[in-house]
C-alpha cells in the first residue's frame, strides 16, 4: 500500500469545464473530429456535420487521435487496454493498494473513492478482461458498478507539432509510463500549448519553426521524466514475477521507506528512481534487467 491524495476526477473535469466556459469556450457535446482539411476542422455529432476554420489547432482528441492519423503522424509507442470498476470497500481513504502481478505488462490498483467504495482496475496488453476478473476476486469484491474501459498511450509521439497544430495530453502520448496517470502531464502540456498558440496568433506566424517552441517548452518541463518513465516501463517488461516480488520486498525496510517518503513524487518519479538505484539493496534485484540502462539515468 502507498499513501496518496485521491482526486475526484469527475469533480475536476466539471470545474475545468466551468472555468473554460466562463473564459468564453464553446462546447459541442457528443461531437468528434472526423477530418481536417488545411485550416478547417470537420466534426460529426448531434448537430450533424459542422466545419470550423482555425488559425491554430490544439489537438486534444485522445489516444487514438483522429487529427494525428489524418496528418500521418507517428503516434505513441505502446497502447494498453484498461478496465476499472467501483466496488463496495471499507478502509483507510488515503491508502492505495497496488498489485504488481495482476498484469504482466503493467499493474493493478485499488483506490478509495469515498462513501464506502473503491475503484479497482488494471491495464495491460493481453487477457485484460480475464485478469481483471481475477483481480476483483483477489480484492474480495462480490459486486461492482460503473465499469469503464479505455486506452492508455505510453511513449510520446516523435513530433508533437506541425500543420498549424499542437498535440497535447493523450493525443500526444503524454500519459505517465510509471503510473498511467495523465492529468498532470496533460495540464502541463496544455499550458505550454496555450502560451505558444497565443504567441503565434499575436505574431500571425504559424509555420513549423514557430510551433517548435511548444516542443522545446514541454521537453524542458516534463520531457526527461517521461523519457525516464518509459525506460522504467520497458525494464519492468523484462522482470519475472519472482523479480517483482523481490523488488517489492527490498523496498520494505526503513531506509527505503524513508527515501520514498522524502523523494517520492507521483508526477516526477525521476528523483526517487535515482535515489533508489544508488542503494545496493535495490541493485541486487535490478541489475539483471537494467544492464547498461542504469547508466542512462544519471
């Protein structure tokens, strides 16, 4: 288990939507982009087909980004499938349970959501429904509600700008490879995209040279963490169940726990990873799978 502050994602989404509306944003519910032609976006939804001209486009259209496909851009390196459901559960509302062996490609989780409930889920590439059913049984769940599925993109697309467009959030592959979370990196990328979009509009300059400033900004901010996270994700794929168990056991001592408390940061795990890898207790378990990759972290 690990201590965490749990955010109500639904409430966060509503607050952000309200703030955007108050700032002048217009919403098209149940509407999606179906094509992009030069400087025009074509959508399809409850209002039928609509066309919107743009000076600069910020593509936040999810892990299967239609905009990226229309441009022929390379996308995220890895895609995972995820399943999550709410179950009846009592316990410490600040403790998150992790299940490293629930999915060989990633992990499973149990997150308190308040009102006597918890969210149980996992992500992976193979046998996801079957592994999810096994995880529910492991957590003691006898029933569940609000079952949701989704796609998790890992590994930022090679180029996040072009054709008067900036890619943010899941559309660019900004999900954190260490946890699967995307709120923090999505917001950081959106802020950089907004700043660059404003500058481009003010100078009426939308060529790739101007848009490249966006990539420079997010790289300087979160690029190193995302690259490190993907390396750690790739290393995890090489670890057997026995290695994972040994790794977790190695963390269970006062020195390791103290380091986690001092340096742990769900949004920027690089500092903690470097601290842990300096400890011989960790190298005993990690050396067989890290090899030369350890040196690339420093």
